[in-house]
């Protein structure tokens, strides 16, 4: 039998609480690091964007006005509704008929995260 089981229940609970607290404190930054801003280099992404994306999405990512089907990357409210996974999927696989090309075979994973990191900055403060 381990020492753990011989500890009084109150102490065991206190220890468990600490573990849970530590996890609650340290996990969010770990999860956040999966996000585009953390995974990609926005500066390098700007180069990719200006070369491959700006022609359709506009130099500032705001598409072509209200009636366009282009998303407005400069609209923070809109961008907050889009997860990195959704953006990465659309970027990689394209719009399948919408006009958005599939970049999965054109750009590396790294370049796609960079350009998404850059797109995230377009609605930034
Ligand atoms: C030929 C025009 C064209 C080019 C070039 C283009 N896009 Fe798009 N893109 C579109 C259109 C149209 C849409 C909207 C329709 C859709 O979501 O499928 C779109 C949608 C997207 C979306 C989805 C946004 C959302 O909220 O779902 C992302 C992300 C995106 N583009 C990123 C890029 C990036 C990054 C590049 C450059 C590597 C790029 N696009 C190049 C036309 C283009």
C-alpha cells in the first residue's frame, strides 16, 4: 500500500485540490499555444499573404465590401466566431466551389500557420 492511501482523507483532498488548481492555472497557456498567434509567425505570414492572398482578400483582409462573400479579416467580432481549426481547414482544403483555393499542397503547414497568425493580427487592437 502506498503512503498516499494512509494519508488522512482531509489531507488527500487538499492535495488533490492543489493538483487541480495547478492544472487549471497551467493548462490554459498550454492550450492557447495551439492558437495561430502562438503557432505561426505573423511577420513571415505577411509575406505569404501579400503574395498569395491580398489579390482576393484585399491588402488589409477586409474583402471587397459588405456584399462580398469574402470574409472580413479586419472585423474582430466576426473573427471571434472563427476558430483556428476552422480557418486552417478552409485555408488547407479551400472553399470547394466558393472561389477560395485550397492551399494545402501549395503552402507548407508552417506557412499556413504563419499566414493565419498574420490574419489574426488584422483585427487586432
Ligand atoms: C481567388 C481568390 C482567393 C484567394 C487568392 C484566396 N482566397 Fe481565401 N477566400 C476566398 C473566398 C471567395 C472566400 C469566402 C468563401 C469561403 O469561405 O469559401 C475565402 C475564404 C477564406 C477563409 C475562410 C474564412 C472564414 O471565416 O471561414 C480563409 C481563412 C482564407 N480565405 C484565407 C486565405 C489565405 C490565407 C489566402 C492566401 C494564402 C487566401 N485565402 C487566398 C477567395 C480567395
